């Protein structure tokens, strides 16, 4: 799996070409604002993913014959487990900033 670069590392990639061109005070402000902006965007994206309906848990149903109910409930159980695990991971990423 590809590791998502930290906001600080990505900010350095974006602003490094300007390090020798801008006065240090201006460069520091630019880097600070870039980090702040990227952090806010990252947090918004992770929160949107966590809160999206894609990760809502499914309700178990009693309708249909026993075999199809068993199969459907097994799939819903797997989906709910996966949804909870993804939400937990997103919570960790959100807290890590």
C-alpha cells in the first residue's frame, strides 16, 4: 500500500523551489500557510470519507427464504465489520493530523 506523505513533507515538495528565491520570512509564511491549507483539506477529506453514507452499517433483514437470508446477513455482517474498521482507521488519521 502506498503511504500518504505527511502534510509537512508535501509542503516542502511544493515550496522548496522557492526557498532560495524568496526572503526567508516570506518563505516561512508561505510554508506555514501551505501546511495549514493542506492540513485543513486533508482533515475535510478524511472527515467526509468517514461520515459518508458509503460506510453506513446495514440492517439485518428477516425477509426471504432462510438460505437467502443467511447469505444476505453474512454479507451485511462482513460489510458492517469492514465499515467499522475503515471508520476506525479514518478516525486515527484524523486525530494524527
